[in-house]
């Protein structure tokens, strides 16, 4: 798992499953007027290794 925080307040967590070729990323960022003050988004995709 890799995680990072960007200057604009975006927080990202990324999990790479090399055995199954999948990657999942969970993002949050500040947004007034939403529950908890942060928007949440989960993205899933395929992972390909490039030589």
C-alpha cells in the first residue's frame, strides 16, 4: 500500500495487487457542505507491468 497527501488536501491510498493485476485507489478531498467535510471516491483498475 502506498499513501500520500497533496498540497490541495487530497489524500490518496493505493493498493496494488500484482498477483491478480488489479489496483484500487481510495481518494478523499475537502468539500464544504458534505457529510464529514470531505468527498470520498474509490477507483479500481487493471495493473500492467512494463519492462
